[in-house]
C-alpha cells in the first residue's frame, strides 16, 4: 500500500474533493495499477530556516526551457484555432508550429525519462506541463471568439476537444517511439514512463481542466465536446440520486449506519466524494427504492465518471504539489512568486528540466561517522570467552544502539548506513551535529564505566562536504530504491575517523607475518620507521578522549575531530544565533568554545590542531572538539564581534609562534629539503566572487608557468600570512619569513597544479611580487 501517498492526500483535502480520506488505502490500488510504482512520490522541501516544518511536494525550477515550451504551445494553438476555423493561410503555419512544439516536448521528456534515477522526474514533467496544457485548453473558447464569435457560440467545445484529440494522437505515437528507442538503455524503466503518460492522456480532464469544483460545473465542456452528452441532464440525474441517498439516510436506520462505515457523518449530509465512491454506489443501487428509479445506462455513466474524477483528484493533488521556484544570482532558491518572500534551504535542488540529468545528484550535508576502536579484536575476545560473555556483550551493544538512536533522533540526524564497528549520519545544521557527537561521546564514557565490553575507545569524525546519491535496488517486489551516499565526503569522514597513518605499516607487518615471514626479520626491516611511527604525545594520552597531529604530520584520533569546512559553517551558525564565545584554558591547551545545552557539560570547546595528509585526499585542516565542565577549566569571554573561525585561526597561529627552539630547528631541517627559495606572489580580484585573492607559486620562466600554485582567499591572507589589503612591497618584506613558511607548509607532500602565466596575466587587478632574499614588484 502506498502509505506515503495516502499521507500526502490526507494532508490536502481541499485539492481532492472527490476522495474519501478513510477509503484511500483501498481506493488507490483500485484506481491505479501498482500506485507505488506508477505515481511519483512527493518529498520534503525545506525552507531557509531548516528548523521550520517542511512542505511536501516537488520543487520545480521555472526554467527557460519550460517558458520556451509554453511559448511554442501558445503559438501552435493560435495557428491551429485559425486552421480549424477553415482559414487556409494558417494551415502551413499550424503544421510547422505543431512540429516545433512536439519536437521540443519529446526532447524534454526524453531527458526527464533518462534521468529517472533518484525520482520519477518524467512523471513530474508531465504533471508540470499539464499546468500549461490545461490553462491553454481552458482558454481555447476565448481564442475562438476572437477569430469567429459565431463559431465560439456553437462549436467552441467541439473544436477544443478536436484539437486535444490531435495533440493526444500525435503525442501517443511520439512517446511510444521514444520508449522503444530508450528501452535498451533504461532496461524496463521506460515502461513506467509510458504507462504514466498514457494514463494522464486517457484521463483527458487532467490535461484540459485546471480545477473541478464539487458542483461539477467545469465538466460542461467535457460533456458537450468530448462525451457528446447533455451535461444538464447528467447533473439533474446526479442531484436526483443524491437526494434519494439523503432521504434513505433520514428514514432508514440501517442505511444510516452503513454511511457511517465510510467515515462520513450522516448528520452532515452526503458529500460528493461519497456519491462517487463505487463501493457506496453498490450499496445505494442495491436499495429497492433507488434501483427502480435509475436506469442501467445512468449507473454505468456515473461509475465511469466517478473513476475518472477520482483519478483526476489524485493527479491534480500531485500536480498542485509542484512548488515553483526561481534561483537568484547569489545562489538563493526562492518562490517564483517573489511577493511571498519565501526562501528555501540552500540544500534544495530544484528539478530543472532544461539541464542534462534534471537534478545534480550531488548534495551538501553535515556528516558524522563514529568508529569503535579495536572492534574486531574485541569481538574475537568476546567469542572466546564463551556464550554467556558473548550474549552479555550483545545485550550491551543493543542498549548502546538504542540510546544512540535516541540521541540522534533528538538532534534530527538522519541515519544513513551501519558500518559494523560504527555508523554514518547526516543532517542539515552544524550545531546539531556537534551536540550529537558530544552526547554520543559522553554516553560512551558512561557505558565504559559500567563495564561495556567494547571499551577500547570511540573515535568520531565530523565534516561538511558534498556527497553523491547512488540509488540501489531495494527488495525485489518493491519499486523503491535505497539511496546510498558516496563520494569525497564519505572518504574524508572515514579517513578522519581512523587517521589512516601508522595502521598501514601495522597492516603490512601483519600481512607478512601471516604469510610465513619471520616476525623478528619483519620487525628489524620496519625498525627505521618506528622512530617516526610511534611519536606519541604522552600528555594527550593521559586524557580519556584526545586528538592531535603528531610530529610526523599524522592524525591521531581517539576523540572527536572535524574538518575546518564544518567549523566554518558552525561559526556562521553561532554568529547568526548571537552565541557568546569563550576562551577555555585547560592544562594542555586553549580552546575556543560556547555554552552547551547538554547534561553534565557546560562548554563545547574547539581547537585547530593542524593539517594532515589523508590517504587518497589532499591536505585537510583538522580541529579537535571536546566538552568541559565549568569547574575543570578556566574560561573568559571572547571579544564581541569575533567569530569562532577567526578566533581559532588566531589561537592556532599564536601557539605556532611559541614553539620550542628544538621544534623549530627540527621543522627547518625538514623544510630545508624543499626547493622553494623564491616565490611569486600574484594578487588579483577573484572573478567568481569579486574578493581579493592571491596565488603563491614558483615561477618557471622556461615554461612561463606558475608551478606548485597555492590559492588563498581574502580571510587567509590576513589570518595566515599576516597581510592587510592592499598588499604592498613593505608588508611582504616584513612578513617574508611567515610567507615562505606558510607556502612551504602548504606545498609539503602535496601535488599542486601548474598554472600558465597567460591565465594569470588575464586576471583582473593583477599585481606581481617576487619574494626571495628581497621583495621586488614586477
């Protein structure tokens, strides 16, 4: 049963006056063959304030393609009306206009059908285009009257449906050809698209009427021009049968009770939806007083129209679920009617029938991944302890997962995937993610104190990045797809969770020993790596949860870490909420934090811990998150106007400047191997956003290119390089050492691009400085 569609229709009773809400679970499968397969599924559309309740429907961009299609339809109908009124000079124009319109419709429908991966975009296209078709067909009598007033009085309805029949015949043939052509590519998906199109075409009403009211008066042209029957005779018959039903309710107690079984209050009369219900008609027509007063032909006519109107109600409710949108130059997605002032979430991806694929399968989300340390090892230990110990560990894991679900539900996190030793969640706000991570960590600590079998530690990673949606087939008997996330966002989270540093060496050692190599020989072979692989910060390891970047530049995560992309988004959210920031001083470091509405935790603190090279990814800036009690730390209010992001940068660079001499010597020794002695500084105005940006790189005169180019934005110019705008030769001279250090730090162990100098010279407001022993303006 299509529960999602039932819930959607129940929420919109004003758009489906011919449906009984209580009868929808039975009615939908009776009207539509496999409704969950045939009909498009509405989904949630979030507003700019994502905490507000979302609406349900289809977000459709009112694109240039749809406007152009509407223009071609309008042009064809204008010429076709003249041709139908026997104006010979319009014949060729009508033929050409129709050909152009049909060609474009088929092209857009093909794109939508080929894009049916994440949703049924083909069905949504026909629902969207039916808006234009119904509006134009309703206005055809006016078009006819502008050309021939006499014909408008006598033939308007007949001409309207004659034109519709021409449209329907041609489109049926074209869509059949399209489905046959795409069959080898779509592997059966084209059959669903073809069935939906034929259904709305056969219904007629959905393509020729914008709305049908409960008194059915909009059906007069349909009766006269399509069915070729007297509408007023039908209406009299319908009112007569309704009156007989009302009389039965008043005088027959049994029939009164039967009406209540349909979910209708008989005291309030007989609604038109009940009169159109075929089950109710069977009950009504079986009553002797009614059976003798209605002919067989009238029964069949009522049954046929009832099914058509019920089908129309469902399709029209889906059509009315289309939310028309526009996109502003700044990237905001807003309601097409600007007067409403509605702005939608920046994560909204409106359906654009003019672009290949219709919707980009890339989404931006805040992601959380946790990993229980030494999970496989603990499972083996538990299994060897006997069935009693194994069952106890299983019950503990059930309790852990149950509490975890409570935490994630409270913070509106979407469960995406269970990973065996962890799980992956997403959400749309950074603050929710941070609070959930802290609560999960504190709950794990509580479980460990109570004797949790999986007590080797919990690692959590947070990020903000882009993911691509991959639809996978669900159960064999269901048309629904399971949507999986994949892409750089997932990879980054998994790398941040585990660190992926020394474990690779350990895995290689274990592999060699398992394949027969002598353990002592393997250990001696890898001994030179041991001095670097196990550079442990003993002070950090005294904490229950911790994260740091060791002297080899490897991430050690036994706590909560986050990419700086998430910290940047969190900084914006805190600033928008007016959240007071604090400097939190601990025995081992300084954090920037804010008040935490979490039991037994007063602050959430964040510290930038450095840049790490993660396997398969470039260098990533990483921050550590931790929760603190007020009594355990010293805290002071940060200056008003400062953002979390800028304070973290300041604190990180201040701590960098106070390193010990030994650390600086060791760093300079490592960096002396790098070739960059002179770098070219290119300041320019970024064409993408108009902000000032710079390139740092090594100028190769022979190739006339900028090698190992690093691009920094306006915020990094001040926080990382200590430069203010506009950049001058004097400033670069004063910050020369810091500039070279930042560039070397960025370039170390990274594969950076080379940029042709021709491309650099074409940048707006370009200024070039050569920084070496001296600074030279070129």
